[in-house]
């Protein structure tokens, strides 16, 4: 007898993963709600790993896409000029770049974050004539070989089946505890001509490490890294794929940090409704690509241009949304603090990009499992999957957000009480 | 004063390319026709580099997607179970695999061809515990670092800014002319323990090299390569990203070649209407991935599941479409032969994947430019961009196809007559 | 008109170096004295960079070699059995290994330290099936590509003309100052599955970094590294090429450190009189080489077997020599302390392997130049060549040693007084 | 009970090799004769793999070295000026370079062939700013990681325990049989911008591949390779370590080939009596090394300067020796031809660097074993060790040479008759 999920087990590769945690078939989704085929509704605190910052199927984006489809708008145009691309470029320039006083060129790479990272690393090497990219402990930048070299996770690195090269690993902010200034360490190694660290083409850094465990770098540290890059003739790449598009409370996660990256990568929530889409921004003086030098069939997803433009117009034309996100971020902080304090756990992250470090992957998994049973989809991150991470849509209604947090809190209580009971 | 394309020049990266050949803004597209914002219609012999085998905005796929959107179908679900994915898996199993007696597991990678290639190469290395992948002269497999190592094109390779490793290059079928059996050469090197070729993890091969110049391998050669792979414990990866999905007349380009690849990569036309989508097929015994070992945010594009399923149901449930493609392929062959014969050029390719080798990149460019002026979008390929390549939608109406070929023929005549005139 | 050194300038490569600091032609040498062709005698505080721990032309070694030559002893025998090799093996076993309770197999690699390091790294990779070797800041292990990857010096690394791979760099003991435990840092990174450090095949470490600036690791730190290696399934390679053969006061520099390396490399003073000779020692369980798997024409230099055996018999059969070296090491310490204290410099190193950190490469060079003018050959080391390093033969007569140190002290005074005068 | 070789089995590493074929302890050697400790005399047709072209313990070289030792000549001087080095440079300039109209700078690298190869490859990369070195099937250049990447032998490559990079493999002259011009193949790939072969920094080639099976390149092919190097901006490195110093009948193996290498490596017989010694020669315009950029403790072995100079003065000051070698080469050719013809085998090599291809490694081993039993030391080479190779000292007395060849011939007859008998 076949169950509704038999075909996945028999035909889909073992590489499938999230479906193992949430073994039900989803058929529809609206804002922060995922709906299974049996009608069960789930609140989504995973949000496509921050690809759904504006929730599922935002009605305006959806309508814009239906309209575009109905008018036979170009869906696939390689990197030819299309009206949809032009409109996106105009919105991005007018809503994102200009108000922030930013001057960048935009490159639409293959529509995955990893592809944007590959392009960014290639460009930095091309600009500097150096091969060495400095990446950080617990950084996550994708799993294609160039990006994977910069990714810290050993499980993913092992998947490459060969040594990865071209990257030097350095400790992230706070990696050795609050008293050790890792930027000063890196400075010492770069100043030392015999340290064994080749002159860097670039630093690639996340301001908050999503997969790495919601480690948030301080503005001081980021500025020190930016200064190091400048001093040593390296480019500063901010990988804003997970932290960008409002997740931390501003459009770019680095806006308030006092740094000006040379290259920025965006993907995930950029399209607004979860369509594949990726972007590399580079300072104009570094835009030394030849035509199609980094290419790809799906660079410039026109459906995504349509929805992404709608997202910019709807959420970023004024500061209202930013204020709302910051308020929700405060709520999140307060609710998670209460839980963390109760059990002696520590908080991680900033904005709407926060989690609780339970210190134990099994415990965190048990909590997430308990949440799912109560209708909440939530996942872990961190080196040992020990962080319970909240990635709710930024647009989640406040009451649904609070109910989701209630479920989360109850799950902590349930699991930890059971543990205590067992131990007793 | 700004022109309608000023913003592209000022905001988009220098990496943009096709727009340089076709400097007009497209706003709509139907089947084989691209429509510019001034209303000019162009016949599309580029078809998204074979991503639009079923044309632009196929009405059934479009409707299926609009319906899905209207019902708030899940757009982004990471790799969770969705109804759309299940329906696609069922169709792929029933329409593609079963009738061909094939047994493969399907892995939805990040939605670019390069990502599928990266996954395929990683998997082959993981399965064999070897690092060396054999790739071929003029092969094209993408530009992320792992795939780029397998790509022959020096311009793209140079873009990486660092030496690429893990790949040994071997001559493709016919590379040294018709009298030299390159498979026998490879056999000699692999049999020779002191040849300097490390034991291979895999061979990665296109049955017809699209970017490399429409070089079509013979069935005998492909079988020899398959036998070599087997003999030496290597996996055979067929990169069917450009040649697959009907381009050569059958769903897979290798169906009639007498080989059984261990791994197959698909992308481009797989979604049916040009949406980003990629797939790795592997024999079940090689599906040794751990969960999420190769992951990516946009793996499993649900919109693409919807349209891809529609494409399978519509075009591949019976053999009618295959017959139609083969007929058009014959027409294409006849028309191109006539042109080639007139000027002493040679033909390349097979099925609806053909071109004329003009032996001169400037000449080929002039022909394509002349076509564009007459309303035909067509491009070149090959090491020196010397091949004029016809990649019309397989669904192109016969009369539009013939008119397009008329334009092409006239362009050859116009450009070559002018050349002769100049020379005289 | 040609000078006595014209031919060097016109025929020898620009890679020549020491001759630039000591521009005179040497023709003879005895113990700690080098004699120029004009009869000038120099005291040698460089000692072939620790290759002449027993001085130049030790009369017993010299006589043994003359006898061997006179009897037509086999000079070159590839790795065939020779009487000279057997005698060396017996002496090494009986004088070096047995009294120390050590059990190692001996591999005679190509007769350079770099070749021994290459063999050691290859063996560790072969044993563990891993590629990643952990090397340290300021480490120096040779300049062939495998060894060079482990060498920290950027000038030498740059000479390779390509990225070097297979090595992760970690901070040496004390690298970040006395308060930071770098072994604990490495432990954290190795314990963290997402730190981005691949599982190590080996650690390669010098107990005192000669070229790196006479940095001496503490026994505690070395034991911590040894424990880390064991915990993580990596081999511990001690590169004792410069610090071994008595330089620190014991035959092996690690004897008193409480560690048992899995692999040890020796070269430099091993032959006793400066003949090319290198050795890899490995624990028997790791001797998994196939015959000639790491080979080389000059592996097993028979002349060196003869002199090396004489060195072992003469200097290491009893503990007298060790006592003498330790006494001289104390003298050296006291004399250097006096100088360093006078000028606020710090001391480096241990045993007869010590130097003064002047903090300034130009200053250190001026001091060495001044010494040479007074008949003392001495050199610098360290990342900025800022360390004045004393590498006198261990056999230097005490009065000559003191006179040499007098010259050194005067040079410090002369150069630093001049500096002060200038500044005033 | 211990045998005379027990200590080798118990203390020396498993990497030992030639001693397995010749399990006796040698104690003395004169010209072409090796003498075991039991007094048995062996004729040496191995000659230290061409390191003993002038035989063992040439009396003049020996005496020169004894005189040098007796006068306390500098044995180890790093790369300081010594009288011995100067005398060698003068002789090399006057006897080798000037008469041949050659202009090269000399670099004394670490005293192994591999070290010279590493330096040569590094220099070519530094000069061109490219990483890719083209090496050939069945080439042998040493086993340190940089050189090993250029070595074809899979057994040795496997010893590195990691992927080797920076080298592209191309087919040597005649690799695919006499009718296929491999230089033309390489030309095609280098002319093709999409062949996947990165622009080369250098070609590294042996004129006769010693370890690879005594494959001798034709002058036409070598000139074609030289022309390709020039056309594509690559340096031509001739690795003359095994074929040089007279082995093929002239001092350099390429003298009569009509090529002018940019870089030449020498080692093996350069010292004249088998002492470790290596040399890189580069055209002056490529001598862009910085001081000590490629360094090493034993660079410039002064004992070898003494014996090498004696070898040049004794054997190369006139053309007499060259004539003698050519005569012996003819004799060798005639004797081997007779054997090869008898059994349908083919000849390989040129000059005094010849062998018989038996096509079967077991057969070749049996023949060599049979020779050893009759007092002749001889070895195999080739991918399957199927070539019986004659590497007699060039100075071997003619009658001893003929007696050795008699033994060889009898061994062929004995082994092959036995085989035929078995088969019958």
C-alpha cells in the first residue's frame, strides 16, 4: 500500500532533508501559514530559511505575477533587455541605492545564492590578481565547489569529495569568547610576512551567521575587518543572502554597521515570494567583468524581476515596514529572553534573526519536533544544530507571531520538564 | 537624455552579454516569437539557449501556473513535500522513466545547470573515492568553480582567477579529425599506469556539445567511453542540460546511443517554460547522499514543478511530438545543407540542434547581425564563435520556421556576397 | 678587470644569497673557523644554518671519509645494501634509539631537509587518508612545493608561482602573546564540525622555529598539540631538521618535552660534517610505504653514512657532549641576556639555539655587517629578519666562543651608539 | 640468529627497493665493478640510474676529493663563495658552455634532481605568471609534490596522498604509434581557445625518457615542441637529469636536436662520482630569482664541486670521450639488436641509454634476476617494468662491457627457452 509520501521515498534522492523533519505534504501557503493537503495549518517559523521574509504568496506580488503571465511577459530572456528587468533596476536604484547613498553595479547571476557567491569570489580574484579569500569559522556560503571552499560546515565540505582550495579560514567575531579580539589576531597574521597567510583577494563575511548559529558580529569588529581589507588591498564581500532583505531590521544587514562593502551578494528573499533569484552588487570600479565572463542560463529570472520589484515598492518605499520589523524584533527578543533565562540558555542574533542556544543538538531537535506536533514549523542551526532559530516571515501578523512563540515556549517547557523528570 | 536602455548601461554589470547583440527591450513572447516594446516581432532561433524547447509561454503551462498561483500553491518550500513536487515526480516516473525502462533517483539541486553538474561531480567523487573527473575538449558545463574546471572555454576558465583542479581534459569524438579514434587514445592512457592520468571518478560528456560548436558524438564513440568508464571503475555522467528535453529528437539525447549513464544532469528546458530548474538523476545504487549534503535554498522550484509536469504530460505522453521534432530536424538539415553546400561550409549537430560552421567568428557574427535586422534572433557557438547555430523552439510553427530559415539563408547570401564584392 | 668574485656575478644565478652578506671567497675551514683565500680567519656563528653542529672538518670524520675513499668504498649505491649504511643503522639504533627507548623505522630520503619533509607529509596523508596538514605561523620546512605549502614565509611561498594547497595554518605557541593559549584555540576549531578546518592528516611542528625567529615552544604547548593530534586521528610530525642533532642540548630537541612524535625529520647536522643527508623516522606501524614509493637518486648518501656514524660514536655514545653543550648554552644565554638587557631587547630560543630580537631588520642587518667586519660570521632570522641569531658550532672552543660573543656585543654597542648619536 | 642484512629488515623503512633485487651487501666499487663484502664482483649495468656515468670511484676524482679533504677544504658553505665553487663555475663555463655557444646562468639548488625540477617549474611560473606546466606521458621528474605533479608514474603519484595540480599531461613522441604526430595534437589544443588547456608556463620534457621506458624523442618532434613553447609564450624546460652528462653520447642530450631550452636541469652524473648535486641552467633573461627565493641548506655541495670539476676537465675538455661513448653506443645497439631480433622484441633509446622492450614485466624481471645470479646488475624501466635497460658506466672497459652483454644475452636465452619449454 502506498502512502501519500511513498513516491518521495522511492524516487527522490537521499539528499532530501527538510521533508524528514516535516513529513507531511504541503499544498498551499499564505503569509506565515503553510497548509497541508489534509487541511492542517502550520505557522511557519522557517520561512524558506529567510527566503520568505514577506511571507508566502503575498497577494500583490502574486497578482503582479499573474498579470505578467497573462500578458505573456517574457519568462526567460537569458540576459537580454526586458521591460521587467528595467523596472526592477529602476526600483532598486530609486528605492534601495539612492536613499542610502550607495553606488553599485548589479549583476544577475545564476539564481542561487551559491552562484552569486561564486561570482563574487571570482570577481575579487580577478580584480586583485590574488587567489586567497579569507572566510570565517561557521560561515555558510553555499555548496558549489568555489563557494563550498568558503563554507565552514564539515559535513557539506566532505560532500565535495576532494580538497577545496583558495580559502583561508579565520575566527569570526567572538569565536574564542568575548575577551579575545579576533580581528586583532587576523591583523597580526596579515602584517606578519612569515605567518603563512597569502595576501588576500577578499574577505567574505556574513554580518549574522545564519547557518553557523546566528552569531552576530559587532559593528566594531566589522569595521575592523573592513579596515583590514582596505589596508591589505583586499575586497570586502558581505554575503547578505540570509541576513539581507530586512531580516535584521534594515534592507541590508550592514547598513547600520559603518562599513561599505566592495561587493554584496543577495538572494533568498530578494524575489519577494521565494522565486530563484540572485544578485551581486559591486562598486563600479570593480565591475571589470567581460561580457558573459560569468554566465548562466537562468541569470535574470524575469518572474522574479516582477515580484522583486513589487516587494521593493510595497515594503521599502517608506520606512514603515522597517519600523514594524524592528518592533517585532524587539518582541522576539523579549519572548526568547524569557525562555532562555528560565533555562540558563543564551540568546543569539539580532532583529528578526534570532535564536536560543540550547547547547545540545538532540535537545534542540526535540524542541523543534514538539513544535511541529503543535503546528509550528521551526528549525535548528549551528555547528551541532544546537540553536533553535526563529525565522518567521517579517510580515507575520502579530497575534500569529505571539501564538507561534507560545508554542515554542511550551515546547521548551515540555521537553525540558520531561528531561528533568527523566533525570530525577 | 536617456534612452530606453540607459539604465542597463548605467546600473547593470559589464557581464551582461546577449543584450549587446540584440539591443532592444523585449516585453512579451509567445511560442517562437519575441515582441519588443515598440511592437516589433522577432522569430526566436535562440530559444534561451535551448531552455525554451516548447516555446515562450506555452498556454497550457501558463494556465497551470496561473491556476497554481491563484490557489496559493506553495511557491517556495525548500525541499519539503509539496503536492506540486509529488505530481511532477509521478509524471516523470510514468512518462519518462518507465517507458524507457530506466531506474533512477531524482535530486533537485539548486535550479541552475551548473549546480546540477557540481552535484553530479561531487557525487561521482564521493561514490568512487577518487578526485579526477575526465572532461572533454570544447565541453561546457557551467561556470561555478567545480563545473568550470570541466568547462573547456578559456575565457570562462580565466574568469575564475585561480587554477582549477580535479579535471583531466581528453579529446572529444572527432577532435583530431575523422581518422583518429580519440576513445582509443583515452583507453591507452587509462591502461598505462605511467601515463600520468589519475584513476577517474567519472567521465562527464555531452552527446552534442552545444557551446563547444554543435559537435555530435557518434554512438560508437559514446559506447566506447561508457565501456571505458565501466572498465576503470568510473561513473558515466551525461550532461544533458542543453541536448536533453527533446532537442535532438528524443527526450534524452542519449536514448538511441546504446549507453546507460550512471548520472544524468538536466536543466534548461526541463521546466518547460524557462523557469529555473535543475535535476540530477542517478542510478539508485549511487544515491549515497546524506540528507542535505548537497543543498541549496531554491532546490525544488515549485512553480517549475507545475510547468514541468504540464510539459511532460503535453509533449511526452505520446510519441507524436517526437515525430514532429524529427521531421523539423530533417527540414532543418535540408535547409542548412543547401546553404552550407553553396559556400563550402560544413554542417554540425543533429535533430533540432544544428548549425553551420563558417570557420570564421567575424563572419558568423555578421550573419547573426544581419538576421537580427531582419527580425530573426540567432546566435553563434564554437571555440571561435564560428558556428551559426539554430536553436528554434521545437514547437515553432512550420511556416514560421521556414520563414526564419529564409531570413537565415538570405543573411548568408547578403554577407557572403558583400564579402566577395569587397574582395573583388 | 675581473675580481676574484666576478665569475659568481656573471655565471651564478641571482638566487645566490649568503655570499651577498659575506663577500669573500672561503677556501678552508676547521671547527668554528672559516678561512678566506687571503688567509683571513672568521669565527663561524652561522654554522651552515645548524648543519655544522660539530664544526667544519672534524678530524675524525674527515679521516673516516678519507679512509673510506681510499678503500674505494661505495659512494653511490641508490638504496642498495652497503656496509656503510649498515654501520650507520647499527650506530643509530644503539646510540640514539635504544638508550631513549625509541622504536622507529628509518627512511633515507633524497638528501635535503625539504625532501624529508615531503616524505613525512606524504606518509601522513597516506596513513590517514586525509589531505590536510596543520602547520604553524613562522614555520619553515623547505621550498619544494609540498613542503613550501607548510612554510610560512611569504617571500618563499611567492616563489612557487601558484597557490599552494593541503595545509591549514595555525598560530604557534605564544604567537598572540603570553596570555593566549593557541593550543586551546586549535582545539576549539578542531572540535567544531563547522569551523571549516578539515580533519587533519598531521601536525608538522618545530620545537624551536629557527628561520621563524627562534621561537621556542613550551613543553606544555607541545604536549597539548600532541594530545590534539592523537585525539583527532592525526600524526604528529616533529621537524627536527634545524633544532635536532644536539642544537638545543639533547640529540632530539623534543626529548625533554614529554612527547612522542609519530614521524621525525632530520637533516642538516645529521651527516656530521655538512654532507647532504636526510632521514625520516616513523613509528613502525606507520611504515606503510611500498618499495620506492617515495624514491630519489641520492637517497642514502654513503659518504654521509660514514661521517654520520663517526659523529654518533664520537659525540653521543656518552653524555659528556650533551653536558658541554648545555654549559655553552648557559654561557650563551648569560652573554645574550646582558646585551639584550642593556638595550631593552628580548631573548629567544633555547640551548645553543638562541638570538636577540632587535625588533628591526635594518638594525639586525647592521649588527651582522659590523660583526663580519670584525671577523665574525653571523646572520639574522625572523619574519622581518629582526632576530640576530647565534648558531655557533656546538664544538666551538670556549675561548673562541667568548671572543665571538665579545665581537657581537661590541657590534651591538657600536651600531646602537651610532644610532643614538644620529638621533641626538 | 641475525644475517648480514637483518638490520635493514628491522630498522630501514619499507620504502627501500633496489636492495630487494640485489640482496647482498656491497662494500667497495671501482669503475664498472661493484664488490660485495664476500668478495663477489658484479658488473654494474645500473650505474646508479645514470648517476655513475664515469664509473665508481674514478681515481682522479677520488684523489681530488681526498686532497680537498686533507686541506680542510670547505665542505659545507651554504651558498657562500668558495674556491671549489669558483673552479667549478670556470670549468663549466669554459668546457661546457663556451664551446657550445651557450649562455646560461647556473643555479645550485638542493642536491637532488627533484629539487632542480621544482626550481625550474617555479621559475617558469614566476617568469610567465602562469601556473600550467605541460608534462608528458611516461615522464619522470621526481617525487616531491611539485615535481611529482609532472611525473607520470601512477604508483609514485599515489604516494602523495592528495590530488596533484598545476600540470597538464600530453602524449610524448610516438605515444600513439609512429603514424600519429602528437606535437600536432598538442598544437591543435593550444590553438583552440576552448580546448580546456590553460595557457602554459612551460613544457617540461626529457629527450629520452629513462624511467618511462627509454622512449627517445625525434629531433623533429622536439623542435616542434620548442616551436610550440615559443609560439605560446611558454618556457621550454629540458629535464636532462638522466639523459645528460654524456649518456646519449654528447654532454647534453639535446645538443644535436636543434633546440635551445630556456631552462635545463642536471643532477645524477653531474658530480662525476655519484655525490648529491643538482643544477638548474636558465637563459640569463629568465634569471629573475630574488636572493634565496628558492633556497636549501645543501645547495652547492662543495665536495661535488671538486669532483664535478675533475669530471669536466678529464672527460669533456676534448672530444675523445664523446667518440668513445658513441662507439660503445654502437656496440650496445648491435648487441641488443641481435637479442631483440631473435625474440621479436623492439629496441629503445639511443647512445649508451638503451634497452629491450620485452613487453612483459615478469619476463623482464626474470631476465634481470638471472643476470644478477651471473654477476650482472641490471634493472628494468617502463610503465610495466617491461624494458630491460642497460645503463653501464660510459667508462666501462670494452671487454667488461662485452662480457656483461654476454651475460645479458645468455639470460634472455635462458629465461625465454625455459618459457618456451614450459609452454610446450
